[in-house]
C-alpha cells in the first residue's frame, strides 16, 4: 500500500513539473513574439545614385535610444522622408578605346622668343646679265628644269649669243650650264673686241647631311691696243693683240644640317690657269676652309684657313707669290648685338703680319636701325689674272705684291618703312703695296704697273634702296675716296676717286620689264706728253633695256648701251664705243620636274 502511494505521488510531482515547463515555454514564446513586434530599429541614412547622377534618394530618421535587454514601455516615433529626382536619358554611346594612345599635351604654355632681323640688303652695283644658277632647292618648292636661248644683233657689228641650260631633279642634283659670246668693232683702227665664256656649276647631295658644290669655267677675251692709232695707217695686228685665256675649276663641301658636334664647315679648293698671247702663264691654287663651332646660344668659335699660292712665268721673269693666313675668332651673338673678336696671323711670302679682326653690329629702334663699327685687316691678292681684269692693257709685269689693308670704320644701316633700306659707312684705311697704273708718255700704248708701298685712304660709302615687292627695285650707291700719304708716287695713277652707281628693275606691265643701270665717275689721273699730271674727264655711262613677253616661250628684248653717247676714256687714249643698240629674241623651253 505504501509503495502504491509512493508511486502515485511521484507521478503527480512529475505531472506538475511538466505543466510548469510547458507554461514557462509558452511565456517565453509570448515574450519573444512581443519583442519581435515592438523591436526598436536604429535609424540608417542611405544615399543612392541612380543611373549616373540622374536620381538621388535621401532617407532620414529620428535618433532612437539604444535597444536594451528589456522592451521599453514607450517607443519613440520614427519619421522617414524619401526624396527622389530622376531624369530619363539615353545611355552613353560606346566609344572605341585605343590602348596605345599618347598622353594629351600639357596645357602649359611654353615661352618662345623670335627676333625678327632688320630687313637690310647688301647691294652690288655691277650690272650683270641674267643666267640660271645652281641653288639649294627648298623641299616645299619645285625644281624648274628650264632652258633658254637668247639671240640678237646690233650696230658696231655686234652679234650676241647667250644660252642657259639646266639638268637634274633638284633633290639629288641641280646642274646649270651657261654660255655667252659677244663682239663689237668700233670706228677707230683696231677698236674691236670679242668675249666668249662658258661655265658649268652644280650642287650634288651626299646623303642627307652634306652636299658637294662644283664649278668649271672657261673665258676667252680678245682685244687690241688701239689707243692713239692713226686712221689710214696699217698696223701689225699681231703685235697689238692682247688675248687672254682663263680656265679653272672649284670644288667645295658643306653641311646642310647641324651635325652632332655642332660644327659648320665649308672648305673649298680652286685651281686656275691663266695665260696670254705673249708667252705669259700663271697657275693659282686657292684653299679656303672656314669652320665654326657653336659653344652655346651666345658664344661660338670660328677658324678659317686660307692659302693663295700662285706661280707666274714670262720670258724675262719667274715669280712665286704665296699668301697664307689664319683667322681664329670668338663670336658673341645676342639679341641686340653681334660681336666678333679675333686676329689674323698671316704670312705674305716670307713676311709675317698680325692683322686685327674686330666687328660689332648693335641693333637699335626695334631692330630697324643697326650701328656698325670695326677694326679689321685683310689682303687683296694681286695676280696677273686680277690685274688684267682691271686694266687689260698693262705691260707684262716682272713682280707681284699683295695689297695689305687695315681698316677702321663706323656707320649704320637699316630700314625705313616697308620699302626703304639704307647703309652708310665712313672708313680710314691704311694700305700697303697698292698697284697703280701709269700710262707711258713715250708713245707706247701700255700701262706700267707701279707698286705704292704705303698710302692712306679716307672713304665714304653710302647705299639707298627702294623695293616694292617684285615689281619695282631701285638701288643707288656712292663711293668717295681721298688718297693721301703716298710714299713712292706723286698721285694715285689710274684709281677713280668718286663713283656713283645705280640700278633699276621695273615690271611696268604684266608682260613688260624695264631694266637700267648707270655709272658716273670723275675720272682717274694720268700723265700728258710733257709728263704733267692730268685728270680724265668725268664719265656717265647709262644703259637701258626692255623685255616683252610675246607669246608662249617667246620674248623680245632690246638693249641700249651708252644711251648718252658719251665716248669717255676710262684709260687714257682708249675711248669707249658710242651708243650701242642691240635687239633680238629669247626662246624659253624645258621641262617641269616634280
């Protein structure tokens, strides 16, 4: 009985315990449901960018207290504000991406400086004929491979023949060939002459950095000693003939672009053979090698090597004339001035002389006015060839002396406006061994070449030019010399003290070109029959010409020499021809090389 009661009691305790467990589980689930229902959510801010900046959603909520293990009696209210802005748009177009593209340039501006040089011209006033010349061809232009033949005839039995021919493509080679012949016969006995010349020149590319320049020439001049001949008298033409032949070649090399060592070079070598009809022969070798090394943007070093070696032979004499000199210098190149400082050590045969070489160009007034000053020394190599070109009626010389000049000068040059240019210089020159030309008073028609060991010269030189594009060009120059201090001669025989020159080029119409040049001088000094000094009358030689384009490839030309019919004497007893009128045709032909 006791055991049954004990079992019933244990079962009752187990049932009560089970009910308590079930009741506890129910309470826990109810509390969990209550917590989930009233759970506190902490505020969260969100910012969303919809489709690349086209919509923005802002979420705002009030701050809540932190959640605890127990459920708060009152939960703070929460407000949510959503703001949305949306703009519909098309999707950006797809672009091709290049993986090897270079970076864009920097927008930073790089300072650049460019100095515009003054537009000044160096004028030469010796009239010359037009002819094709070899030139460095710009790659942006086209080499015109053209040719021409010019034919004419005039009074004084004057035939005229000239031709110019060109070859090459302008890139690897550019070659020109020129030939000319003219002769005249005056009214005086043996007043006649003929001149024939031919020369070929070319430029040849040696790779991309160097080029070779070459020239070959031949000149033949024939005239007679007609000074003082009496009309009606028979003379031996062979004894009065003066015929000169000149043949030579010149080769040079120069760099077209800057090399890695920044050295510019232009060496040349020339060989000339000159002869007359009286068994006189002369050969000359000329070497000229200038070099320049750029040290910096301001400084550069220069060095020149020059050798003039001449050998002359005649029936009565043999003369070797050697001239060698160096020209080292330092050049300073600044935007407002250029300065060159150097010396010239020289060997004139067996004599050594040190010459100055200092020049200065200073720019003023926006580079349109340049002041010049200098103290320089140089040589004029006198050869049989150079002397006969100055006076073809000289005696056969027995000796030669090179003229040494030391010059101190000052002046200015520049431009006025868009058309005018000017140049003026005053110089004081000290000259050594100057050749003078004195006529023979004994009746001979030749001039003796006298050597003046020392003389001075005060020289004034001025130039003025006016240019209007390519339609009009006028150039005028004046040179005045005052020779003093002669040591061996009473007067500067044969030298012209004052000379005025000018040149005009004017395209009057589309097919009409006018040309003109003039030379005026006050005459040189000479001796009369009694040995007294005299001065030749002044001379004015005015030449005019015209060319007219007739039809395709054909032009007409007219030339009038000595328009004023001034039969002046440059050398005593040798009057020039009167008015000489020539005319003819020009035929142009050739290809256009591209």
